[in-house]
């Protein structure tokens, strides 16, 4: 990643360096290891050596997930961008363990988790169930009012499959932004936070063969308002406890 100062409104992403103290990162890693020891509902995928490389429903099982973002600079940024009524609506865990790496093709994050996805609505489409939780594809207007924080739990280098984003592709679901030739690789230190809009195009490659590096990410999604159209409800909506 270059030394360009990326702008959230213009480019669709920015970096918060050293936003989470290393002691908190270590605590999160310990908590996740303990929580993932069993085959709880949150664990979506586990490698042959027992590493969890995808988990959902973290809000139900890991209280620390609802607290780690409730301090500056994350809390202040969320209020500045989303307003005072924002809430945490989804939390995911991703890893690329050394012996179970994977590719992520170019895509945008258009799925949200809801309490019930059975009602017909022009705002939502393609109802699915993921790890027992109803999901739908949301329209662009709603997705523009969501902000994602990706907390890096490990240093990210070329070895462990860093994320790539296409600046200015976050305007709409069909927007290509500056194009793939201008994609930016997100390198990070543990504790750095990538702030991004869900409509930004992003991808990642596999880790380099033989690396011993994990690439663990706590992925948190926040919405500007609790109100959804057509009687829909967020599956979770956690307001900050700090006024």
C-alpha cells in the first residue's frame, strides 16, 4: 500500500493505524481460541488441523466483540460517519491459516442478516440462511448507510493473502471505480483497522506456500439506523453503551 492518504467518502475506504492496542488483540485471539474449541454454531468452517477459518454469529457467543469498537478512534469515526443512532449489526471472523489458504474473487458485500426474510419486499432479494441466520441482499440505498470495520489480528504482508480494494467503486453495486488496474493492496500491522463501505469491490489471493502466517480478521458491520423498510428487522442491532 502506498503512502496515499485514502479518503472514506471519496475512495470508499481508509486506514486507522494502531486503533486497537496489542494487549486487546492478544486478548481477542485468546477469546476466539477458547470459543472455537468446540463445534459451536458460530463455527462455519474448520481446517483439517483444527484451525477455524470462518465463523459467524459471534454476537451471540463472544461478548468482547460488542465492546472492542466502543472506544476512539473507532467510536468517534462511527458516530461521525453514521450518526448517533448507529448500531452493530453483524460480526464475522476470517482466517487464512498456513495449511488452509483460499482465494476471494472480486465482489461487493451486499448481504445483511435479518430476523425474518420471508416477506416480499422491493428493497430485498435472494433470501438465504447462513449458519442458521436469515439473510437477504439489500438495495444500494441501504448499503450506502452501512460501514465495515476490519480489525487486523495479525500483521498482513504479501505472504498471507492481503485484501485488495478498488478505490471509488463504492458508489453503487454496478460501479467499477478506478478499475482493477488501480486496485490497492491493504498491508497492515496487528491492531490496524480497515474502514470500508460494503459496496467497494474487494478481493484477496491465497497465502504464499510455506508461510507460517495466519491472517485473522474480526469483521464488524454497522448500520446508521435501526429502521428497515417493509417491516424487516435486523437480526441484531447493538447500540454503543458509551454515551
